[in-house]
C-alpha cells in the first residue's frame, strides 16, 4: 500500500479474509493489522501482535522483528518474568549473569474471537487466549479486547482501546515480574509493549511534567512519543494513556513507564516495574490502556489537548 494515501472516511472496515490476521481499514488505509496466528521461532514467544500500525496518512509507526530483538513485534501484550517462565521472548534476565537463554519461553495461544465486528465508526475484537508454559501446561486464561475508533481526519488521529483480564488457572500462584524485580535497574518491561520503527530512534518523549527527557520509571497519566519518519515526509506522534491496572484483591496496581528513545524507541505502561504482582489461583489481573495515533509531530499544547480529550476513568 502507498504511504501517501489519505483516509477520507470516518467509518472503519474489518477484513478477516486472510487466515490468522485481521485488518482494520480507515478509508483506503490499513491502519492496523492484528496477527493472531503466526509461524515464527518458539524462542520469540508465540503470541498475537499488531503490526503494522499506520497513521491516517499511511506512515508505519511500528517495527517487526528488529535485528536487536527478534521477539519485538509491533504492539503486543507481553510478560517477561512469570514464575520462572518467559512470555516475552529471547533470554531471561538472571541477576549476576545477565540475559541467559533458557528453555522457558511460553506462548499466548489464540483460542478464538467472541466478537469481531465493525459498526460505523468502530471495530471491536474480543478474543480468548490461553497462556501455555514451555512444558505445555495451561497457566492462565485471558479475555482481551481491542477497540479501534475515534477516527478524526481533521486532526489526523485514530484511537485504540486495549482491555484485558488475565486469570490464573495454574493451580498455584503466578508471580508476574520484570528484570527490575529480579535485580536489573530501570528494566521494568512487561505489559502492553510498543516497539517503534528504527527511524524513530531519538524521538521526543513528553509527559505531563517533562519534555525531551527520559521518563523511565516515572508515573503519569499519559506519555507521548513524537518523531519524524524515515522514507516518507512528515512525522507522527503516539500518545499512550496509562489507564488502569487492578487485581481481584487490589483495585490499584501502579502503572510505571518503561520508555526508551535510544538505542531504540519503546513504550510499555508496566504493571510490574518495581514490584511483582502475584495472582492466586483463580485471581485475575485487569489492564486498560488507550493509544492515540497522530499523523504529525505535536507540540506540548496539542499533546495536552488530545490527552485531555481522551482521558480514561481511573477505574475499568
């Protein structure tokens, strides 16, 4: 598809004719492709992902299998440390040893869609998944929702809402952590993870109380990442609203930003940055996030306007 076409309609269309993937279209631009069944090495952790994501003018704002981390695939739900299992991909961080390749990489299996529909200005996907350990055991069941909508050609934006509930079915507790909870500073990556295109390296990070600074390990309601594109003229902005995280027993799990602009662009509102989340058997973790994709570089004033217009309630 040409990266110079422009979405001219606010209605969204759903195309699920290709096995294993579902495409969301705004006008004549495929703004999102959700791949829920793929064939790639098991050590990359087989799980669904969104790639490519595009702005309304067609520019790609995600990366797929970059040479530095082959398991980074667009925008995807991840979990790096789960009771000794790795649902992220690649090596597992071991304090004092660094990242160690282990036979512990699990998968998130797509079991089916309960809902896959387009209705005027929105597309909704409600999906059932099973988290399966490297040994083949079921450890969790998940109900995941993606809602695409709020297409605004005048401002050049569209919005993605992500809502998921992950329930421990292991028969014993699930300990959800990160490299930081296992001893590596400033490496709290786990959760809904975006890997940006290589051309966005060195982009501008903006939060409510800072601009142009590293926001790693901070807490805020939203975070924006802006950069010029490679290949095509102009640039874009990705605004991520942290939303909320809760468990059956704890209604307020803190969401802390894992974010980098070098050596590569990445964002995740981490639910286990500093502290593990432990789910008893039958207990659930619920996450709610919103992503706004903009087709140009925004200044602080516009970022704040878009963030205010897209604010999420404190509770799911």
